[in-house]
C-alpha cells in the first residue's frame, strides 16, 4: 500500500519518541484520523486517547509534557476543534512546555474562499505558537514536522502543524534525492544541556561564595537538577524556596526548604526574601516581584533556558543562559564550603513553626461546612510513595501550596502562569496515562469540576481497564456552591462584596455522578468524616470521588496580611456581603490560630537567645 502524508506523519511521530496522542476527530482531520485508526489496528505502537473535548486534548498534551519531560501531542479538526485547543496551548506557552498540535484544515483549493469551517489558522495560532506552518505539499511534510518538534523542544512552547484535508491523503514521495526546492530533515532534537562559558561560571561562584545569607529560588525549569541544587545549597549554606510549579523539584523532607512564596506561600519563605543578601534564581519565571528582595538588598544571579525571562523579575547582576543541571554541575567545583550554617538553622526553625501553624489552621472547626484546609491536611498525611497530585486554579491551589508536601519521588502540578480553571482533571488523567502504576489524586473546586471535570470522569471510565496495574484514581471535589477564589479576590483586591448572581455554583450530587459511572462516591459533610473518607479512598483499588461539603468562608490568608488586604476586605464586608457573618467568624478564628502560633515562635526564639 502506498504511504500517504498521514501515514508518514504517524511514523515520524514514533521516530520522535511519541507513543501517545490526545485527539478529537472531525472531517477537517478525517484522512489523518483514518490513518491513526489503521495504525492502531496494525499495532504500530501509537496510542490514541480521545477525551470529551478538544480543550482537554491540549491540556492533557501540556500535562504530559510537564509530567514526563517529553513532547506532548494533540490532534484536532479544523476551525472549531483548533479554536477549542487554544486554551491548553496557551497553558503550554505560559508554562514553557513543548507541545506539538496537529490541526486539520479544509482542502488547499478552498483556502480563502469562505467555505464552511475554513479560517486563517496560521493567523489564529500565530500568537500562541513558537512555530506554525501549513503543509501545502507532501514534500514539505517532513521538514515542517521535524521543525515543529525541534522548535517546541528548544524554545519550550507549542508548535502547530496544519494539515489540509486533501494533503493528508496525498501520496508521500521518497525523500532521498537532493532537490533545490525540498528540504530534507531528520527526527533529531537539538541538545539543551547548555553550559555558560567558564568566565561566567567563575563570576557566579564569586557572587555565591561572598554571600552569607543565600537563598535559592527554584522553579519547574530546574526539574531534573534536584541533586545538584541540594549539593550546591549544602556547600554554601543556602535556604531553598520553590515556586508553586517547582514544588516537586525539592523534596519536602529537606528541612531548609520553606515551600512557596507569596499569597500561596509560607512566612519563612517571605522572611528569606526580606533578609537574604544573595538570591540565586534557578529555572524560574516567578511572576510576583513584590515578594522578592528590595532592589539593592541582594546580589542576584539567574540560570535559565529562556533568555527573555532573565533579569525580568529582579535586577540580577549575572544572567547565565543554560540548563540548570548542567550549569550547576560546572559551578559546584567552584563553590567554597561554608562552616557557618546558622542561616539554614534559622530557616529550619522558622519552617517547623510554620508547619505547626498550618496544622493549627487545618484543625479549626467552622460552622458552615468542612474546613477545606483539614481536607488537604488529611490528604497529605496519606499520600503513598510516588503519588501524583494535581490542583486546580482557585482556592485548591492555596490549600495545595499551604498543606501538600511532596516527599521524595512524588510529583504534582497545575496550570501555572495561565492559571486556567478545569486543568486539574485533564492533568490528572494525563498523569495516569503516563504513569499507570502510580496513584493519582486530583483536587478541584466544584466550579471547575462543572466546567469539564465531570466530562473527563467519562474519559477515566473509558480507559480504566488500561490502568489495571494500579487503577487507583482519586478525585477530591471541594463542594461549596461558590466560585470561592473569585469571591475572595473581589473582597481583598477590589473591596467588593460577594455577588451571588455571578458567584453561586449550582449544587450537584458529585458523588452520585461518580456512582452513576460505576465508581465509588463518598460524601463528607463534617470534619469528623474526613479521615474515614480518605482511608476508604486510599484502600480502594479503583476510582473514588470524595464530595466534600466545604465552607466558602475560610479565608486563604497570605503569610503576612497587608494593610490594603485588610482594608479592602473590611469595606467589602460592610457592603452587605451575603457571607459576612461566616467570613468574619472564620477569619477571626484563623487570625487567632495564626497569632497563637507566631507568639509561640517568638517566645521560642527569645528563649533560645536568653535561656536564663
């Protein structure tokens, strides 16, 4: 049988190491869909996963890239399918993930003639893609596909290949003979293990060696460099802060790792930033500059593969364009071991106090539902080795940052800079496809679960048999009938009261939905039921959905409350906020618990200074 362009593209995907694509069919990509079906029947080693929506396809491809380090691939039909994929592709762009999207198009003879579902897809994808190209002739397909993969990997973003319907079914020519008009290409990626020049390494060592209170700020771009980061920190006595997406890079067991920074972060992380004299930024584009040191307070350097990110958030003295692992491997021999670990000791003591505060906050009882902090606190205690945890945008991200501790071998992720809702479910399913032997836990709010999360539970049902090695898949739905994060943002940022018309979420029996699909559904209506529900879920070899009726009034308090935060919240509550009574009561409890723990910490520090 003569190979078509579609057959060639499928084989080329395999040569690029792709074993799974996330797609949704349609006539614009029909000939390619047919070739995918033939490849599956011939058992050519390419799994086709079809979720319930193209947006889920692109989010799953992005999540696959995040969890595996490989290129994620998604497939959709022409205009409507391509448009649906944009959100997931922007997630890839904003979190620097290599994704290749293959999008159908109407036949080349109809381009520009306003036929049904024909649009200028190159213009549509021009903003989101690091590379976008329409294949208008078979001989072009090889170079375009290879360039898409190389560019996505090297520039860390989504690339889009547009395949018109007629081109998909055309005969693929031999690509052996030289031709002046046809580029011959290869499925070989460019190396990304870039190391800066020796002079820059020496200068970086001088900056770090001269520091006394050194802090490493670690992002997802440092993935794979855990050992090198820990070795460098041990040599120079550095404390470690992780960005939210870099949480898994440094195990929570490391005592001088103070978790995250900012509104979702810890007080010890904020204290590091306010007191450090040297800041080393490793693979991070941490976007909240107001939480970084004051200008002139700290000498700073940054290591990153994205040159446009360097020196952007803080006035760095040195920017090293390079892979974090390779650069640190070159830098470590130049670092001088310090005997003074007092900075690390202060950080460790502060983190121990913070963890007590987080537990105190989790154990508070509130009157209008389950304390959501308690849910994450109990979940964290039961995570098995190598578990994967996903969180959605919204207050689940707050509780994930404050209470989930990813021990060595565990991982977790979420939509970072885009912070799109509904990402937690396609992220979780993509993680389960990539690592079927591992337990996956999805944490998601009821608003996001209604968006597409409920649909994606159907995808789980469809593919559950392929996860027979370990079918454990747990979904925790925070059910409070409110778009809680936006409600709090309205209060704290804009001094506006909760607006039920916009904020209320229709109540649904989420556990019943899971049971309808043949899964285990658990209902939690008070704090005393949380532990039993978690024990049941982790004992079950299958899919469990825990429907937790949580309070919407528990405040996602930042580590330090600003005057503006307090003032705006007060003004909002004075404007007949419908949850005013509950918010005031629960905020008072949270502030009291916070105050008690911080007073204990102060007394502990004072006692150490003057034990007599």
